[in-house]
C-alpha cells in the first residue's frame, strides 16, 4: 500500500518553506525537497535553501545531494525520494518544492522511454542544437507540451521524431506507478504580491553575497554553463561576471527571469495537478494560519 504523503507545491518565492516550517511546529515531519536546484552543494544563496538553523530545526532530505556540474534527473530524484519517504520513521514525510517534474516522477512514476537508435539520436541532437524556435517545434509535434525551457523542448522534439509518438503520449501510456499516494496543497498568490516577494528575495540574495557565491564556484573550475549554474539567478550572475551584464542591471534581470520562471511553475501546477485531490490556498495568509489549516485538513483525511 502506498504511503499517503502531503505534497506542498507552488511557484518560487510564494512561501513554501515558511509554511513547511510552521507545519513542523504542529506535526512531527521530515521535509523532502523537490527542488532541482537545491540538490547542488554550494548553491545556497541563489536557491533559497533553508538556513542552517532551519535545517537543524526540521530535518530536510533532497538538499546538497550532488556537486555542481553533475546532472541530477527527475528519475534519479524519484529513486532517491522513494527511499526517503518509505524509510521507517515516526515523522511524517512532506514533499515540498516547485519542480513539477520531480513531483510527478515521485507521485505518478516515470514513463518507460521508447527505444531510439543511438546514431540517429546523436545526429538529431546535433541538428536540434542549431535549431531556432525549438519550443515552437515541440508544440507542433506535441499538443500537450507546456514549455519548460530549451532542454525539455528538445527532448519533446527528439522523442516525437524518433519514436513516431509524442512525449506526452509515452508519458500517459508507458508510465510506471508512483511510490506515494499524494495529497496536493498548492500555494498561490496574486501576481502583484508574488512579484513583490520575488523582488525582495532577489535583493536579499544579492545582499547576502550571491555574486561571491558564483565567483567561488567559477574559481573552482566549474564551467559557466554547468548543471546548477544554468539556473535562474546564477546564469545572470555568470553573465555579469563575464562582463555581459552591467551591475546596475543585474537585480532587475534576475527578478525578471524569476518572474518568468514562476509563471511557468504556476501554469504547470494549474494544468498538471488533479483537481479532485488538490487543495489550493492563498499564500497571502500567515504561514502559521496556513499550516494550521493544512494540519486540520490532513487530520480529517487520516
């Protein structure tokens, strides 16, 4: 029988961490982070990781898993998280994060990738690297494609052209079972409020030393486009350090990129989460009030 697990999702800066910490005051829990950036060691400020005091207060898993530069996929997260949520523990696991594909891999399972000829795949990837408008091609080939960056668009094009069926078709018809029975809680906020929180977060990150954090990673020999540094916030700082983005424009550039990212997250969760098992809450309420509401709803389900 699958373990019932609350899954707290929402766009970046909406307040997921604050609500999870408040919930830990009411329910003994362990947080499983479903964040594709917080898995990287040394990427602390720009990923808004919980502070050292917060980590001491509430156990977190899925943070500082790999070194920057190492690829960490949704499949690997699902395998790791499956162990974390099923290990014997008196504390209730709660999945918290904004990476929709991580959440989906854990809750719904990954699909079995269709067989694709390696030589044709390599040639196609080389062609896609030179292709403009990859997202437009992905939407033409897969009507269910909802965006998510060039890498995901390239994958949708690759699967459709090499297998003869869209990526969304394979995800629906060749999917393995997930390992949890999820109960989704989606935090949302009016656009103006979310944008204000994003602006405040970006200002705080820069004040805490985001530029120095990136400089240290580059000085260690990490490639500027390495996995981890290609994330929102980090790539803008890389551009700044290379002289391509003036310091006076850095904060606005990061905030604008973060707003676009948050919009993609909101779109994904709005369309991908099942309405019948999703509770949507207004994150303008105090974290303690939201935590009390979540704890009460969870107790009713138990």
